[in-house]
C-alpha cells in the first residue's frame, strides 16, 4: 500500500484529502495541533480499513517532524508528503502597517521553515519510493496582491519558491505547489470573519489533487480550479 503524510489533517482540506486517499487504499500518517479533532478525524478515516497513525503536535517542532517520518517508515516507507498545515500571521488578517512581526514570524515558521524541515527529514524515504511526491498547499495570495493578505501571501510565495527549487534539485521526485482556490474552511473564517459568503466545501477540491496523483504531470505550480475544469 502507498503511504502518505498529511499535515493539518484534522479538518478542512487536509481531512478531506486524507479521507479520499484512505478510500483508495493509502496508509496515512496524520498531523494536527488539536489532539481531540485529530483523533476524531483518524477514527472516521480508519473506517476505510487502511492503517492510520495520528500524531498531534506542532510542525515547527523538529522532534514532532522526526516522529511523523518515523511513523511513516514503520508503515513501510513514504510515497507522498503533503504540507497543508498553515498559519495566518494574524487573526483576523490586518494590513501590513499593523501586522505583528511575531505573527509574521509564526506564519513563516509554519508555512515555510517547518515545511522545508519536514521535506529534509523525509527525503531519504521519498527518494526510495518509485513515486515520491511532495505537495505544498499554496494560495492565490502567493501571486495576487490582496489587501490584508500580505504576511500570509508572502509566506505562501516563499513556499512556492522552495517547491520550485526542490523540483530542480530532486528531479526524481514530483513536487507540486497547488493553489486549492476558494474554500469554506476554519482558516478562512479566522482570516476574514465578517465575510459570510458561500464558498465551496474542501472536498470539492480534492478531485484536483487526485488527478495530479493519477496523471503525475511535471513538477510545477497548479491551480485546483483549472485542474477540475480540465476533466
């Protein structure tokens, strides 16, 4: 069975992707900071009959990243690493003039530094896989200038650049930065709490990720809405 690590997997896109992969027979290592929500998600995902290891913790903790990769190794290796855990930098979002620098540091630490640290830890297993893949969950804020999204967007732009360079340095892997598009998530609600407009559920985005895994296009940056429209 293929094995994957998904960070930020207790809810939203991470959980929806985990459910879809488990339904395809994947064994999974799941991460999130909230122990209760992660345990509930793992129990629900476990109904598909695959092996699910749930490890609560903070991806900025090097010991936690080591534990995630060790758990993957115990399942037989690692074929897919999904860096989905994210921090906004401020909740709700604020203009750059008022963005707390500690919040910006937190966003960079979670969205960029921890993501790279996990890749570094996982590289030996990914290189050993016949289909080693890294997915960095990006955002349209990485490429578009939206008011109040500067800190978060800067962190996702940096993540995109790391993914692009990793793809050049590790040609044996597939490395995709994926912009999932607009979604109804707790992260968005925390970012812009006054915006109550209807948005697509995270599970509607999952088919775009599955298409990438099925078709395995070249490493690069992809937008989920475009992938969905291509079917």
